[in-house]
């Protein structure tokens, strides 16, 4: 999920002077394909997690998983039964999403990675709330992309086009917000 807001606590000591990620990988779908190649060739030099999260956080990006903790699945449990802590965190996640979608002073793009994330947003009534408040499509929108761990018979699908970061920036521009410097 992306929340585009002004950083009231901006401080130059937290700025990342020279991000090590080649920003061309998010400039289009062709660049996105090169991430895996660069990773395999040892050319992908990423920022430390602290630098990365500070860099994104100061731009208003909130990274939120649908399960804030991980539980252990019991052997013999039904395959389709709710797993781990998803049921525990679902009400909180849905409330956070609804609050974000109802804010009229900020922009938000929900970047939904995987079927479970789409289901949480669909079941939560986030879109209905935003439509009622007239923020959907004017301040808030959502885009979907395969989950990073999704594997098919053709291999990992997360790094296939379309580029979710480029799509998020396009959505932000369409809403009238500045894009994220990924």
C-alpha cells in the first residue's frame, strides 16, 4: 500500500544521498526484466533495509502485510482453512485500510500483491467507503500484481511485466500526486 503524504518530520540526516539501486529498473517494463538478470550476475546492489525503509517512509510509503505476525500451520489442517494469524489481524488491517481510504487530504494507492491482499481489500469495504466519501478515483485507487512468492510452471511471476512500481507511479500521477522515488 502506498500513502502519499507530505513528510512533516523531514530531516536531512535521514535522506539517502546515493541510493544503490539502479532506478532505471522502475522506469519501464523492459527495465523491470533486468532485475533478475542483474541479481543473478551479482550486479544488484540494494540499499540496507534501514536506508530503504527510511527512503520510502519519508515519501509517505507504508508497507503493510495482511498478516503482521506468522503462525505455524498445524499438520492435518484443512488446506483452505485460515492460516496462521490472518484471522487475528484481519480486523485491524481492514480498519487501517478504511481509514487510509477515507482521508481527503492525502493520496493513496493500494498496491495489492497477491490474491490474499486483493481479498482483504474486497472484503473490507474499502472501495465502498472511499466511493461514499468520493475519494475513490480522485485520491485513492488500487492496483494488483502477483505475490512476490508466486511461482508457476514458467517460474516466478512477480518480476514479469507489468512493473508494479511503475504502475503505482502512473496511478499517483493520474490522481494528481507526485510519484515515488523507488
